[in-house]
C-alpha cells in the first residue's frame, strides 16, 4: 500500500488505516468476550492463531506473485527498449 500511494497522500492513508484499526479493537474485545462465554479460551486462541497464520501465508504468496509479475514486466520493458 505504501508503494502504491502517492507520497503526498501517504500520511492521510496511513492515518485512516490506523483509525480504523483503533476503532475495530473494541469490537474485537466485545466479540472475544462474548465468545469466551460459550467456547473455551484456548480454542479461541487456537482458531485466531490458525486464521492469522493462514492470512500471513496467503499474503506472502500474493506478494511473491506480484513481485514476479512486476519483474517480468520490467524485463519485458527492458527487452523492448
């Protein structure tokens, strides 16, 4: 996101993202507290860990794919020039 955003808007974009993250935090506390009444906390932590690991691996795959596509585009531009 930081590489795709114009530098003059970067502070605003990051500020909005941080505000959203801070706003969602209380919702997460409420949801986790409500779920902990019905499900064991160890199970909730396990589910959260698996979800975060899955998101991280998916993001790593997407980033590697994007980097490979960008390298191919740069090398194609260099060959045509």
